[in-house]
């Protein structure tokens, strides 16, 4: 019985420490009214309007309530639900993690 209890505790702890891989990562280009625009490459001092015609990487507009996000920060993100197939793509961020 004691071995079974130890095994159960190990299984539960292992399951709790596993994390879901992020849905994507990139650099914040713009922050605007509850959403951020994330792209693959770091671009400073330009807006999406200045870059979208020549930009060939992926881009996603994430709605979020997370505060203190700034252009130029590298992030990982997880989405809640699906991703709209527009350009830039659109999704609701479930979690955002700033990468130092």
C-alpha cells in the first residue's frame, strides 16, 4: 500500500510540472488598447503601417489584459481557442511570458 501511495504522488507531481509548449514567440511591434502586434523579427522605431508591405514573416494580433508590455520585448504566447487566418492573424492570448 505504501509503494502505491508513493507511486501515485510521483505521478501527480510529474503531471503538475509538465507545461504546455507555447503557441508562438516573437517581438512586440505595437501595443494598442488591449492588444499587441507580435512579429518574428525585431523592428524598432517603425509601425506596422511602415513595415507591412515589405514584411514577409508571420504576424499576430493578440488581445490581452496583461499590463506593462512594450514594443521591442521578446515574448512567448499561448492562445485561448483558435487563431483567425487574416494577416496579421488574430487570437485571444491565454498567457504571455516576457523573455529576458
